[in-house]
């Protein structure tokens, strides 16, 4: 069957469960969305990365990565170090008065924005583990004939989520005219980054 609605809906719900949540990638998308800064390229990059990673997992790359423990451990330590650096930046922004206005609290340079969203997406091992390894492994239960339907379901979830948080978080911009709101957001982002790096090391870095 070219398209299987049941597989499509299952993949959509599975992918949504993996994507939804405030992780490093989503936190950055929301932050830039609040400032309405280069939202379109951010959303496109997030969706394209999801398509490539999920497709790689569905077509077998997940099993290959799972069989390379040294690679997984190396990526884990590099990813954790990057998460800690992002946590430091967030905590520093929360304490810096100059970083508490709507115009200054988001990145405005297009190249810097693209570099950052690629980094928080591709240097976070959880992204690889969730998309390539986990979703790729689960897709095998539906058989090779359902791969297209499965990927389409995942893509639908990805597009819906990133468009929503990227373009609609800007409606909360008036709330973030208050410096206290940016301080709270930066503190939350810092804690998320710190916990992400810590859990990464605990679950995968010391095995």
C-alpha cells in the first residue's frame, strides 16, 4: 500500500511525543519566536533536520549508530559540554541588565541564528537518540512497506510543532516587554540546558 492511514497516525503521535517538550532546541525556537527574529529559517532548519534524521533512522541508520558505543559516548560528552555552555549563556543573560529587553534578548544576526539552531539541533545527542535510534527502531515494527507513511506522519508532527512555537510564540511578546519575564525565561532555559547535559552524562556518558 502506498499510503497507510493507520501507520501515518501512529507515527504522527509517536513523533509528537518525542518533539513536544522544552528542550534546548525548542527553548531556542521559542526565544527567537518571541523576538520575531529569523523565525522562518529556524523553522525550516528544524523541520529539514527532522526529515533527514528520521528518514535515516527509518532506513536503517539507527541500528548502525546503536552498534557504535564509542561514537555514542563521544557525541554524548561533546553534546553535554555544549549544553553546559548554553546554560552558562542563559544564566549570564538572566543576570545582565542589558539582556533584558525584547530587542536585545534574542539573536539578530542571521548567520549567528543559523549556526545556533544547527548546533542545538545536531550537537544534542538526544536528538539523534530520539529520531534516528528510537523512532527508526520503532518504525521497523510496521514493515518496509509502511516506511513512507511512517515518515509522512513524523514530518507532519514536526512541521505542525515548529510552525506553532516559532510563529505563534511572538504573540506573547507584550508579556516580555517586562525585564522580569526575560529573567524568568532565561533562568528556565538555563536550568533545562543544565539538566539536559547532566542527564546525558548520567545515562550515556559513564556507561
